[in-house]
């Protein structure tokens, strides 16, 4: 329980700070947060060093893309044939 409380406060502060960030800052924070999440998941599963690196890089990429998608206010929707289109998020 003692570890959950600081993490919750950090997440809340990060969410509130996101409202006042530029697009570049939002991408950087998304990448760093994604990298930390990827590394945390790799550690949780007891992965070796190579998988930890891969998890960190994949998390950083996903976090950056999510932050950029949030910045535009558009979501990607799959058509079912391997392509996608963008439209406003619901």
C-alpha cells in the first residue's frame, strides 16, 4: 500500500500537467512514461536483459504515439482489410 500511494499521486500530477503541455512536451512525457511502463512489465514477468530492452523501446514508442494521438483529438479505426482511417474520438 505504501508504494501505491506515491504512484497514484505521480499519475495524477502527470495527468494534470498534461493539460498545459505543448505537443512536443506531451510526446516526450508519453515516451518516457511508456518506456517506464514497458520496463516495469518486463521486470514483472522476470524477463532477461534483451527482453527488458525490447519492452522499454516498445513502451516508449507506444507512449509517444498515444500522446500524439491525444494531441490531435483523433482516433484510428480499423476497416477490417488491414487499413485504417482517422476520425474524431467519441
